[in-house]
C-alpha cells in the first residue's frame, strides 16, 4: 500500500483574503501536514486539461465543472464568458451567461440533465436546459435577503433530489449560514441551520450533495466537517477532517468524493466518511492547487477540479 510522501517545507504566513466578498482563505507555499489527510495514494497523475480556447476568448478563474449526459464538459468561471461548453476533445462549442453573473460559484446537474448555477454575490440560483435557456430563477439579482421574501443571501451550492426538490446552501461569510429547501417549482418550503459549531449549525456551508436514499450531505467548510441530514432537516451524523471540505461529488457508483480547499487534496471516502485514498497538494506546479473548489468525474474515471485561486482547471487520470 503506497502512501503519499510530503516534502518538509516552511509554511508561509496565513493570508486573510476577507475583503468585501466575505471570503476567508489562506495561501500556502507547500503542504501543511496539519491539513493533509494521511491515506493511500489515489493512483492518479495530473495532466494538462487540453481545452482548446481560441485566441480572443478569455477564461477566468474556474469555479465549478460538470460533465453532462451528452459527454460535454461545462466550465463555470469568473471571466467574461461565465459558462463555457467543450466537447470530449476539448474543443470550445459555445459560451454564454455574459453579464448575468457577479461571482460564479457552484454548478450542478439535476436528474433530468438541466444545469443549475449559484451566483454567490449576485444572490441568485438559475436553472437552465442544455441549450442555456433559463427555466427558473430563485432570488433576485443583486438583492440579498431571506427566502420568505423570495430572496437569497450568498448562495454557494445546491443539489436536487429524485423528487425534484431543491436544497440550496446560503451564507458565505455575510449571510446567515443555512440550508434552504424548495419544491420543484422553486417555491420555498423550509430552512434550517444558523451560525455555530453544534449539530445542524454551520460555518460557511460550501457544498451539498444528495445520495440515492435521499440523505443530504453538507460540506461545513470552516467547521472542517461533513454533516448529514434527512430531507426534512433532521441531523443524523457528522464526519470530521483536517482540512476545509470544499466540494463534494457522488460518482455513478455512489462513492463520495471530496476536494479539500487549501490543503489541495482530492479525497475518496468510504460509506462511513473515512478517507480511503488521496492525492494532491498546494503549489504552483502541474496538478498542484491554489484552492481545490469543486470537482467532477468524466467517463474513464477522469477527474476535473476547478481552482479559483491558482487559477486553473485541473485534470487527473489513472496512473498506468
């Protein structure tokens, strides 16, 4: 069993990035053993992402990434072309969303294949079909507020269960950290959470997924844990980690994956939340992270990870 080897590197001073966006982050010059999970090597190696971006088309910091049922990669980024779609060869097919976003954050696909996005500083969630047509908007652009008033305050991520119910995380540093539940038509149903460290409370809820049984998993980032709820908000259990859980992803086999932000790790978890394999570290080289933000898996087990701070789209493939 091969374990990751860590270089012994002096760490830089933690740098707060908490300007008006309410973001708290840190920059590391090398691996931080206090945040790194000790686990067998995942067996993946980084490669160039291979996306073919024409001259004159700007790519911003990648925030999230999904792989669609049409075998296309969609990249959500913080440049002038927020949504970019690529074919399996990496050829750019189209861009859209220009002028529609303030700060792109999370992106998900629902069971029907529609695209959902969160705009953390625009305070909106959008549902689109694969043609990019907006089918539903939750919240009002640029207006922060409570769900009872039809508003959102810093939505970070969302997930949709098999019944079409929508679960949205809000509170990225300024708004109250909560989990909001909506019906399939976008009508507000209930909310739970609040600021704190206790069961059912959050400190920067950052990522959310639902499993095949309808259980809800929340990456409670600054609390360094994943909390699990039923679909009515009943707290069930939690799993703790050394780093900051940033992005969660269930693969087609039902295995839960996590990227750990500034630790720069891709982690594979077992059904009890234990890290069974890991790869990655902070840095500036190929495959090293500024912030491992959100991830997806493509056919063949190819891993893509969006990085908001380096910035880059990382690609990892099986080691041969």
